[in-house]
C-alpha cells in the first residue's frame, strides 16, 4: 500500500503496521477487542470452574460425613 492510508474497509494491514483513522488505529482496535474478549472468556471459565469445584467439594464432604454417621449408627444397632 506504499505508506498511504486507505479507507478502513479496504485496508490490508501487515503485522506491526497501522493506518491512523481518527485518534485510534484499526489495527490496535482489533487487537484490543480480541485480547479483551479472550480475557473475559478465560475469567468466566475460571470462575465457573472455581464455583463448580467448591460446590462439588461441599457435596463430597456432606456425603462422606453422612456416610460415616450412618455407618456408626448401623454399627451401634448391630452391637446393641
């Protein structure tokens, strides 16, 4: 493109170069929005995994405690 700025709809921007459009560049906007989108997706995924792990852990502990209490009760009933 020889260093000329062309309308954004027709711009082919090589990696590391940009054509100034207003106060921001089209190249920078694309990188920022895709990077932000990726960060948001990863943050959502991490929070979901964290929440699921906490929920699963609490269910597991309840099951283990309930099972051990039930076994104690059954053992006491057998030996009484």
